[in-house]
C-alpha cells in the first residue's frame, strides 16, 4: 500500500500563491501572442496582473498567519517547524503533528481543524457531562 504523504498548511498556501504568479505570467504571455486582437490581449494582461496581485495578497496573508503559528520541534526530524490548527504536518519531513492530547494516537485527518468537528466535539462532551 502506498504511504500517504501529508503537507503543511503553510506550504500548501505558499504553493497556491506561487501557482497564481506563474499562471498570471502565462496569461500575460498569452496576451503577447494575441497582440493582433487588441481586446483579447488587454483581457489577458488584465487577468494576468490581477492574478499576480492576488498572489501578493495571499503571500501577505500567509506571512501574517505564519507569525501567529505555534513554533515547535518535530519529533521525527528534530527541525523547527510551525503548526497551524489542531493537526498539521512537519514542513520538512511531512510527519503528522498535533498538540491536542485527545488526538494523540488517532489517525491523522485534517477534519480535526474544522469548526464543524470542534462543535460536534463540544456537544459530545456536554452530552457526556449530563
């Protein structure tokens, strides 16, 4: 069976922003190739510039989010990494990580970071207390 490889949330968002930059540049290049049709060229250029600007906004957002992330040492590779949410993966070795004692030993699932899971968990705890 193939091993599932997890990715850090910060790295996923940075990869998305990088893809936006390359897609924007490719669209602008497509605008150069269609210079005989002015309206199409301008459309490609505007879309390309908007994608590059959007990637800058995403990079700014993930930078501020990265400042709020919890810095930890990965137990596998012993390198410093940052963790967002209840579960995340190491940026270097892709090891699943959690700081939540309730999730230790459970199968890694990104649903643990969702608000829906948190609400159902709290409602289960309230049911157990009654």
